[in-house]
C-alpha cells in the first residue's frame, strides 16, 4: 500500500502541472493536449494525432456525454490539459471534467448581477489557461481568473461598463504574463477596444481603442464626432507570433451597421486586422478589408498564421477568409497585401485592387427600399474556425451561401439602444446553402468542396490522420478525407452545431470532442 | 453582429416615416408593400379580427398570432412599435371599404366538400394534414390571395408546402411535401399522409417540384365565389397555443 502511494506520488511529480508560456508557444509539440482556444497561437487547428484516421474513422462512436443543462447556443471550445478538460457554458459557467470519462471535477457559476441589460446575450466561447489559472469573460464584460484546481474565483475585473452596452463572449488569449480580451456590442454604438490585463493581479496593463479619436492617426476617417459611437467590436480571439512578437486581432463593424451617411470616410479600424505589440498595445500595422462597411461585415474571422511558399518564395503570412466573401493573404511582418480571391458569391465588389482595396460594384449599398446583396449580413464566412493541414498545405473552412435584402435609414443614437441604421432580411428567391471548402492558400484555388444543405455556423479541425472534422447547421459532426473531401463518417448530434471540434489523447486513446445542444459530446474508436 | 434583432431603427425621421420603413422591412414580405395582403392578411380593408385599439394591434405584433404564420416581433423598441402601429392605422383608414365576399358560404361549403378539398386540407380536426390547414384561413389571407390559390396555386407556394419528388435506387418514385431535409437525409409527407424517410445515399435522384402539389381548379364563377365566401368565413381558433417565435439568429 505504502509502495503504491509512493509510486503515485512520483508519477504526480513528473506530470507538468502548470501551463507555462513556454508550453503555449510550443503547443503543437503536445498533440495530446489542447492548450488554447485555437489549440495553439497560430490558429491552424491541426493536431499530429493519427490513431483515428481515414481507414477507421467510420467506426467512431460516442464515448461519453456531459450535460450542462444550460439553454442557448453552446459555443465553447474546451481546453484539455494532461487528462483534464476545462470548458465554459452560457452565462459565465466553467467546468472541469475527467477527459476520459466526462465525470465532473468542479463547476463554477459566476453570480451575475440582477437587472442588468446585456447587449449580446450569454454566449461564452471558452477559456485561456496560464500557470494554475483559468481565465474567462462574463456576459457583462468582466474578465475573471479561476483556480484550475477547484474553480475558486481569484480576481474579477471589469473590462468595460455593461451599462454602456459592452458585453463579452470571447475566449481570452494568454500571452507571456498578460491576458488579452476584446468586447462585443458593435450594434449599440460602443467604441471598441482590446484590453490586456496582468494575469497575476487582474490590473489593466494596456488598452487599444479600435476607433481612434479625432486627434489620433485615423481619426480623420470619421465624419464629425461619429467616432465616439463608431463600433469596432473585437469579439473573437486573436492570434500571436512569438518570434515576431506581434498580436493579430480582428475588428468588427462600424456603427451604425447599415447606414453610413453620418460616418463618411473609411472608418478605421473597423473591419480591419490590427497588429499590436503585445507588451504595450501599440499599433504596429493594420489592414482594412472593408473600408466604410455598410453590411456588418466584421473582420472577426480567424487571422491564421501560416508559413507557405507564395509565388516561389517562403513567406510568413496571415490569412483570413473574410465575411465579405474574399480570401486574403498578407505578409504578417510588414502587412504587405499579397492576394485576395473570392471564395463565395459576392455582388458588392468588382475586384480588389493591387493595394487590397475593394473597387465597389453598383447597387451594393443598402437603400430605404432594400438592396439585394451577396453575401448576406452573416457573411460568406464568419467566426467559425477554419483549419490547416501542413501535409496537404490546404486551408479548410465553412462557407455560407446566402444573400440578404439590406435596408437603410438614418438612425438617431440613444445610449444603450440598438444602433443599426435599419434592418436586413434574408433573400427569399433562393434557399441558403453552404460548403466545407478546401482551398490552396497560396493561390486561392478551391481544391474540393462538400455541399451542405444549410449555411453552416460550425468550424473545422485537421489531424495527421488525414481527416478534417466539421460540424453543420443541421447538427451533424462529420469526418472527411482531407485530400479528397470524401465524407467518411457523420453522426447526428440533435442540435445545430455552433462551435468547432477538438481532439486529444489520454493513455494512448484519441478522442474528438464537440459541444452541441446542452451536451459536451466526446467520440472515440471502440 | 447580432442576427436575432430586426429592430434598432430609432430613426431621426418622423414617426410615420419610421413606421413605414419598419413596415417595409418587417411586414411587407407577407402583408404586401401596400398592405393589401399576400401570404398574410390584407391590412387595408380586411376586418380587424384581433381588435382596433393601439394596444390590440401592438399585442399582435409583439406576440404574434398562435396557429398562424404571424411571428412575434418581440425585439422592437417601444417607440418603434408606436411608429409601426401608427402606420398600420393609416393603412387601414386609407381603405375605401371593407373587403367582403359576395358569394354564398353555405353553398361554398358544399363546393369545398364535393371538390375533394378535404382530401388534402384540414378545418379544425377534420380533413387531411397534407396541405395547408384552413381553420382560420379567412382571417389570415386576403380574398385575392385565396382566389389565386384556387385558380393558380403555383403562383405562390409557401416554402413549408414545397413539393419534392425522390426516386429510390430501386426505381420507386415518391412525391410529397418536404417536411425536413439536411445534408444526409430527407423526410417527406406523401398524399396518404404517411411520413416517408430516406437516407440520401438510398436515392438516385431528388427533384424540387416547380409546380404546386395542388392542382389548379377551374370552377364556374358562381361556385368559385361561393367557395371563396366559405373560406373567408373560416376564422376559427387554431389548436396552437403560446406566442409564435421568429427564427432566432446566432451571435
């Protein structure tokens, strides 16, 4: 008995207990774990795990299922660290489970204040982990730190006031000794921001306003004082290049969403990628995908960091399948525009010029009587995670084929009220549909696609087993051959899927996990 | 972004213009740009079955109409609701008279029963679930729309009654109403009201039917008028309770 105890104690010491910054930088070297929202800093969502592969994926079956009982969209992406799974659920809930059995280790529920009007619902997309702490946001735009051992609250800091209609749904990003977050609320006349907090103390380390004031560079891209309610939310997790020490973060729509008459100008840095020094929050460079947007085409889609051969040269690039229907490739050190190619139907731009600026088509702007434009307001892509397989060199992502009728009218700003500038309606002359698409990021060429019955809201994951995992709007989790696009396996989960799967390994067994409905479902081979 | 909201129109324009704009973007799809009906009732000349007062109209907009396709527009701000109600009142008072059916509803009922309508439609609990439920069709469609639905049913096919035909790999053809469909499966209700469920891998083809599953009826003028009068008289309570929700979006 005593001997067993000593052996167990020794085993505990060799387990890496804490998630250090160094482990985060080298996350791809721990394929058994899933250490950040994206799985690593580059957001390729790839794992070198091949126990589940193209020849046996058809045998996948449900291994365990955990029910949260929480209503609403379950958009979390779990973290898995050394056999323990951590994830969030709607309304600021956090859970720790045994990643092999799904049995609960602890549950934390944040006491939300009563009588607070939330701008953006109760969705939560996940956690960051650093050291022995987990970090999550709350619907009323707080960032909190929890002890990963038992879920105890360590600190609670307000990001921005919920009374001014700031909210938060994002999974935070841990970089060095800081926790970086963004905000929601772009439909309520907020002024967007990216904040860094000291991981230890919860004190704000820096803030970057995504909408510059009149006297700052870019302030002249806003008419009069429209910058004060200019939107530019930052509700999706950014990416990070440790070698270049650069942080990449997408910025959302300008406000009001559909009426631009009161905010003439390019409206920086809305619908842009901003690239910051993670130590100071200083802007290093930016690229605006959709100047003066009037379609709610946030640039919140994943800014994925890739090293590819582009026109014969090895390049470090950042790529994004943007909501506006174009796939962009930028040099991630300098911001140089390299390429933009349409990946879905679009009717708003004639082309993207050689500087990366769209040349507008006629009839693409919302009007009082309504204008039919593709893509629709939800975009040809959106926040749903893409993935990349280094073996094929291809980018895998969900595509939405759907158009909208966009209406426009000048709105009056009232603090705390929606600030849309009119409305949109789905085009009714056709049914929406979608694709899972494999694309060569060096050329923008489609390598294969798989048609979905409905436009998807779910992301993808790649593995060295030659597989792409993806979800769809009808509730299927699916596995595809990454080379051919052949569907190898699918299972109906019973609810629309609004997040992306992960994979991990415990005791030599590979698992695939996904949130659907109110359940965290985990699949494995028999 | 937020896909659930269809409001947010605190316009810096007059309330009547604001109401018109809200109507155009939220209501016109079913009630027509001029309010004279379509898939929804004629708001210009049809009687107000849910009451005339501001509060009654607001209630319909806010909560929807159970048993009908009128959804709840619960995200409208109070000032938007006021503006919309103002515009709906203006639409109604702009009518030259109320819409009435000239025919004989008692004879129309006989026409309904003798023309085979109950083999596809249901009134109350009587009839078939294959086609649209007509229990309160008189309250939810304009006469013009009803007439077109009888004489030229393919002119407007509600998506929930769109026809689809599949052919299985062993050559069997099944046509009916598409109840549900996803990437891998399809569920059909055939004319015998049976559910026919398929994996798409079992099918050799699937065809959207361009024509309505309902045949066009060429009735003598008087019989048509009588049938219309009968249908217009159907304003019964549908067996659905609770508010009708708009499709929720995703944040």
